[in-house]
C-alpha cells in the first residue's frame, strides 16, 4: 500500500451512518416532536426509542463468541432479538391505532375507519416481519404497497386544511412510511449487500442490510409517534387509562408470536412440502420447496442441524434422469450462506437454506427428472456423506433422498395436429406408424405421437390389443405412452412428443389377421378413459381401432 493511503473499515462506516441517523433525525424527533405528546404516550415513545437504540448498538458492537450469539443479535437475520423487537414495534403501532379508534367515539366515522385501517395493516405487517410471509409470494409485496399508498393518500387528505399540530403527526406518519418502504423494498433492489466504492479504500464489505434494518426500525418509530399523537388528542381520562395498557402490548405480542409459531406447522408458514428426513449425523430435514423454470431450479431446505456449529456442513442437489440414473445438473453449497431462522412445532430451531441448480442448454427435455438431495460435511479435507436413517421421502440410496420430480418442457414449434383419438383427460393420439406384417417372436415397432391439452398430474398406462379375426382370441400389451422416460403424471399443457414402442411378440402367437386397438386407463384403479374417434364419436369399450396386422408363419414370412 502506498504511503498516505489508509484503509477505512466497512463495518465502521456502516456504524457511522447509523449513528448519524439517530444523532440527527432521532435526536430532532425526540427534542422537537416527542414533547408534544401526552405524558403516558411520551414515556412510551421515549422507552421504544431507547430500546431500539440499545438493541442496534449491541448488534453493531458485539463481538460474537459463538454461532448462537451471532444469530441472537444479527440485525439482518430473523427470529432473534432485533427482529422480535421490530415485529413488536409494528404491533404496538397497530394496537395504538385501534385503541385510538375505539376511544374516539365522538369523532367522525371516516376518521375512525382511517385509524382502524392503520391498526389492521400494521398488525399484519408485524406478523409478516416475524414470519417473513411476503417471501412466499411477490404479490403480497404489491398488496402492501397498494395499502400503504392508500393510507398515505388518506393521511394527506385528512389534514389538508387542519392546524399545524395535526400536520406534525401526519408528517411523522408519511416520513416513517417512506423510510420503511425505502428500506424494506427499494434498498434491496438498488444497493447490493456488499459493495466497495472506488472512492474509498475499504477493509471489508459494506453490509447495507444493517443500515436497511436500522432505517426500517427507526421509520416504524416515527409512525408510532404519529399514532401516539392521534391518541394524545383524546380526552385526558380515557387516554390515561388506556395508555397504561400499551406497556403490556410487547408482552402480549411476543406470547402471540410464540403461539403462532407453535400452532402452525412450518410447512404452513413457508408453504413448503413436508419431508421428515433424519440423517445419522443428527441433521433433520423438516420441509422443502422447489421452484424455478426451464433455466434454473431453486430449492429451499428447512432443516434442524445437530448443533449451532455449522462449520463444514454442506448439501448437494442434483437433477437425476429417472430412466438412466444419470445426473444432468447439480449444485453444491455450504450451509448458512444466509441464515433464516424459524421454529418447528416442537420449538426446534429450523434454518432455511437454498440453492439454485443451473440447467445447461443441452439438458434433456421431456424426461422425468428427480430432484435429489444429499448432506455432507467437510472433515480434514474430505467430504463425508451423511446416511439417511429415517425418511418420509423416497430414498434413492442410503445417502440421497428424492425431494420431488419435474420435467424440463419443450416449447411447441408447430400448431396442434388433428387428433385420431381424443381422451377425456385432455390427451390426444395424433399419429401412429405400424408395419402391416410381423412374425411370432419378433419385436414389433410401433410409433405413437401424442399431444396434451392440460397438465395431467396422474399416472395412466396405454394398452395395445390384438384381436384375432377368426378365433376371437386377444393378445394384450401395456406400457406408459412415452415409456419410462416421461410418465403421464408429468405431462404438461402443450406437450407434443412421440415414442417408439418395441413390442415383443410371443413365439407362439397364432398366425392370422388381427385388428389392433389402443386406449388409456388409470393405473390407480385400472379404469379406462373414455375416448372419441376422429369424427368425435364415442368409441366402443373405450378403445379405438388404429389398424390391422397380419401375423405370418416363419416360412410364409420368408417367402413374402
């Protein structure tokens, strides 16, 4: 390093920015806004500001001696002290707003509905802050923005011609909501979690997530000032009685969070599929979630480790061809690249991990793929796989479990063809090719071309019936329409594919002329699907005739 240059600690820079936030905006609000509150709301506002300043200071200055201590105070992690406080403060906003609406019986109905809307909205946000519900569906974020915008518009409209004191509380509300939205939504998109500006020589990576969480907490405190200001405008006697009950709100809310976390299973909280997989190393997989598309598959895991020490713990996710057993794509990840914390129904710590499997361009399409998981730990430079000792999922082998299955679809390149046979589940047989003659003991090659107008989700089998014209005897052969490579439960809307059947004819098959029929049935109950022919007429016995086949003797076949 050249003389005169110095390294600036990235952590110190973030601490400085947060300190400036509280030393300027926080101090100004405390000195110029809080004194306008009634006595009980003023003490509550001061208490909440002091509590958040203390929590943030400890979170920024603590030197964790263990993984547990790191989680307990980390600002950008869930289900710890900072996140519980953030959720409680949001719940306090909701409680104060609802209490104000309840006490303001002499005010207009419009005003009371306005407060009820604020109260209900912030109670929903408080639950989301703790359980991270919006992460399961991006539409929830859009709904939050819409409701927040409606509250902001209503706030401006309610004080358009009001005294300055009422403007003071609405200004706190609007500024607090703007800070909360900026931190909660925009900051994630505009600022990466770790950057090194060229103008500074930084030692380490700027963790803007810490600043983001501090802005959220402070913004909600400004909103709390606003609703406390509305509450202070009530008559002194009800404000005094009800205001003291606000001190119980944090205790009641924390108990409610414990109950919500204990009553609702983790699979409901995160909309994941249950797994119940136990490994010999002590790790336990509670649930999983699979998403993504044709270019990348995203896998979320919800697991309880054997201890708080995750050093060396990792997991691998592979897409495995069901027919061949070959891995077509995979991803290896070390646990706790990011830590989200939940409680299982038995109050076990549950950590969320996720990884993305990038699908290569040459990955096979229209083939059934398993999503396979394995856990391992790096020990002395070696990667030791963990054995599965109990599982509610299908086990591929002693170290791998199948999380689910999927198919990489093929985009249709041609319009749907006219169907030769249309089945009641949306499948259509659009073409077939079959020889006119064969001999006993030979392999009969038949090509079937299929289309699907909807997602199937069920297993169906296709039957082939050969009916002897003279004797009336039947020979039957069944298999999946597209073979083992793509069971019908994975067929999707728009599928168009074909398969060559290699049908082994028995050596003692009687010679003569056969009528050839085909159809589908559910494998679960052997029930045939109703089918209509090319004219749209229902087929007799739920099967359609596709042609005729002559079985010739070996001598006649040679002469022919």
